[in-house]
C-alpha cells in the first residue's frame, strides 16, 4: 500500500500509463482530462489525498476487476473502493423526460444512494466541471442535453455541498449553452458595470480595513462581481416580485459584492455598525444567516448598502470558520464526520434543500430566440453574436477581418458547410481558411447577410483600385 505522501503520485503514474494515448472528442488525451479534474479539486480546496487519487483514476480500463486489484495493490484499498463506487454511479443514471420535471428530493436522495460516499459525488462534480467546459465539441442535441443535466442536477448538488467554485463553473458554462443570448446580454451588462465596481472596491477596501483596525478588528476583505447565472436567477426573482430589472440589470442590487471575514461573531456585528455609519443600509435586504442559518448550514450576515444613486453593494460579513464552510462546503475537512452528519440530516429531514429550486424557471432559462440576433459558438466555446440572417462567411468576418478574407468554407456542428450556410442559434462554427487567399470575392457582396461583412469586403476590394 502506498503511503499518503506518495499516494497521489502513484495514482498519477497509473493514470498516465493507461490513459495517455486515449483521445477524447475534444482532441485532448484522457490523461489530460483526468489531470484537469484533479486540478479543479485542488482549486476548490479539496485536500483529501484519497479523493485526489480517486479523481486521477476514475476512468477505468475495460477490466474493472483487474483495474481495482491494481489500484488496491499499488495505490490504496480505499481509493480502489472510491473508484468502484464512482464506476457504479457512472453506470446508473436518473431517467426523466425533462429536467423541469425533476424533484429536489428525488435528485438528492437518488444520487446520495447511488454514490454511497460523499467523496464520490465530489469527484463526479469536478469531472462534470471539465466536461461542460469542453461540451462544445459535441453535436448540438447532445451538447444541450449535457448542459441541461449539468445545470439542473450537478450544479444543484454542488451548491448543496457548498463548493462555490464548482457551482459557478457548472452554472455559467451550462447556461452559456442553454441560453447564449441571455448569457451574452448579462455579460455585456456586467462588463459595462465592472469598471465602476472595480474602482469603488479599490478605493474603499483600504479605507474600511483601516477603520476596522482602529476599532481593534483584524479582517480579510475581498470583493467580486457575481457570476452570470446567479445574476440571471436574481433577475428572475425580481421579475417574479414585479420589480423591473432594467435593460442593463441596473435594478439588481448586488451585482457587486464585498466579503469581510472577522475573528469572531461579536466582530461581525461591530463591522455591520461601522458600515452603517458610512453608507445607507437597505433594511429589507438584510439577512442574518448567523442567527437563522440556511437549511444547508450556511452562516453569514448579509447587508446591501447604497453607495450612491446608481451603485448598491452587497456586503457579507462572517467569521473565518463560517468562511471556510461557505467556500469549501462540507468537503473541506473532516470528510467522514461531516459526511455522516450530512447523511443523517438528509434521512431525518429530506426537504432541507427545498430552497434550491432550480427547476421552476426551467422554461424561462431555455433557449430564447432574440428577435434581431443569433448566437453561435467558436470551437473554443466563445459566443459570437450575429444579426439574424448571418451566414458562415459573416461569422468569419465577425471573428476577424483576416479570417473573413481567407474564408474557404466552414464546419458547422462538425459538418462541412458552404460559406453561404445560414447560422442558427447554438451552432458551433469552425471557419476553414485558405492561407494562400488574402482577398474576398466580389460575388460575396451578394451572399453575405450582414452589413459588417459587406463593409469589410468593400474596404478590401477598394485596395485593388
């Protein structure tokens, strides 16, 4: 049996031996995928070496029995058990007609029963994070199915476990595929607001830190701009309450958030009083999750303050212990004790995740066809926003003028297509270029579907005069 100090390296060597030459649909090797899954666990604060080793070995050779024997003998018996449980989970699946019909308790309890061990779920979540990031290589129908399952199952479980980095990746990347139009709209709104928010944070954080020090409080202060799907969810809640969010989501209070971590609970409320002396509190948006924790166990004091007429900031104040629980969830430490406590709580109170309702707005989150635009993807997953009626050659010019000038065709959803093929919502478009060709054809003026492409072609043709 390997010692804990070299367990991960033993697992890495074994994974490399079996998977270095296997290639995925994305073009990367299976070993590269496993390494990225491992890295996502590290980034999420997961330090359990058996989980890390299991992540590197979760794709099995064809002979399960032989593989488990090898893992048991060369790495660790418990890692072999995790891999076996992961394999069992992967072989079974929850079958439903549509994610909108999923029931929270059904999802959570079924996955818990299938996984048997909390650590297996953590590996599955890390694996899905990388899968959804590389889902653009899949055919459109399959890509959409993967995104729906990611958003409505995996992201829910990640949020339930409190692994925030997984939640952000799973939600954003899935939403980007399901509803690229709304994703782009929110991204633009965030980009427009980000400079103002970053300036505010850079100016205010040093001042607040100094004020707290004057009051004998040592703190850690950080800031962030919320991720796109969380802003979308917030906008849906506002709309449901009859609040107009505005074209640029100006009415959503907490696109920007500040976090202040203190040493003890008493300091949390002292910090709140200090901030109330600086800014105007919005009383109905105050939530004390320390006195009344969320069903997931999340604890923090939330306030929203008005900085000026056009800027509102959410401030979360918590202790270091609360912060670690929030950031790394149930999996950050004491895997066994916390895992058993979680399972016990689930058995006694199966409705405790009822506030994680990702399904009521399924239809709203579905692909929307905006009147004037079509949203397609590059092979790397970047969104290209085009006017309706755009063709493959238009896509090329929207990527770069030189790409447009050298355009010789396209692959749309993996199929060779002509340059005048119409682009549809959700298409993955790869432009094929002829590097010996640097001028567009005059005939293209009659087939392009956008003013931008026509203008770029005219400019290039004028150079010959």
